[in-house]
C-alpha cells in the first residue's frame, strides 16, 4: 500500500510538541530548584546523578526488575481472567444480573483495604502481594470487557454459525476484532492502575521493589532518590506503551479493516 507523503507529518509534529513540553517542564523545574536551593527540591541534574549512581550500583535494576515482574504477572492474570469472565457475563444476562452487585462492591472497595486483608489472611509473601493486585484490577477488566461482549453484532455471529466457522474461527474472525478496542482500553488503563497499586503493595509488605525503595527514601527524606526511582519507572512504563501496546493496537486495526 502506498503511503501518502504527508502521513508521517502529524506524528513528527506530535513528537516534537511532546519533546518541547518536556523540555519546558524541565527548564521550569531547574529554575525553581535553583531559586529555592533546598534539598527538598533537587535540580534535574541532581536527580539524574542519583539515577546514574543507583543504576551503576545495581540497586535500581534489581528493584525495578522485581516490580516489573510483579506487574507483568498480575497484569496477565487480570487480563486473562477478566476477559473470560467479562465475555461470559456480557453474553449471559442472567449471570450478569446475579453478579452485578458483586462487581459494584468489588469496584468500591479501597485498594488499601484489599492489600491489608490479603497480607493479614495469607501472610507477607509474594502470593498475597500478587493476589492483592489482581483483586484490585480484575473488576475493572470484567466491566470493560462485559460492555464489549454486550455489543457484539448478532448478525455476524449468526453468519459464522451458518457457515460453520466453529468456536475458534468465530472467536478469531468475529469476536476478537469487535472486542479488541475494549481489550486495549482495559489493558492501557490497567497498566496505569496496576503499577500504582504495586507500589503500595511493596511499600506495605515486601522487602524489595520500587515501593520498598521509595519508602526507604521517604524515611531518609531523600527527595532526589524518590524522584530518580519514579522517573525510571515512568520511563519504563512509557516504553512498554510505545514499544508494545501502540504497535499491537495498530496491527490489530489493520487486521480489523
């Protein structure tokens, strides 16, 4: 397919705009930090120095790796279970009506309460930490996918049945293209939600991870350390978005067309 000459211009413009915005924010941060001259507001250069020291020492890769491992495991479990349950509820009105109250309750339980209860009931171990994250994320995935399942086009399902597609082929060519926007929505919002929950989980009950380190820096009033670790994690999450989620979304859109 021939691409129009101006197709890439909006992307370049968007990238330059984002870069300019980040540079302006960094410049303002530098000015305010120099004006205040306080350890409570370190300069961007100081934060980068701490980031480099933690990276070279190996502490940052270790703690970041533990947090990312927990993020990936809990994210995959939540998405797989939530997608399956959401499709079942979306296509079965009676079950949906019966369990809708459960979902409302689960959505309104504070994440902190779930984390504390999991640690109290199952102990301060990895299973309890992952379970707390999954419990907090799962209802959001179910609700999003359920809405997509409710809006599946019945005429396409009927055609698939007439042509005897079979369950797998129907899922691949009829159900999946229609559900994919909802899955991407659940995935992107879930990624933003899960890493915040994981930080609290690690802060309360783990001896490693980004949350544990942030708590340590908090006790030492080390703002530069807090900002350095936060910056590293934000960069990684954005890289996951750009390198995995966005290409996957574009590929699926081409497949759907």
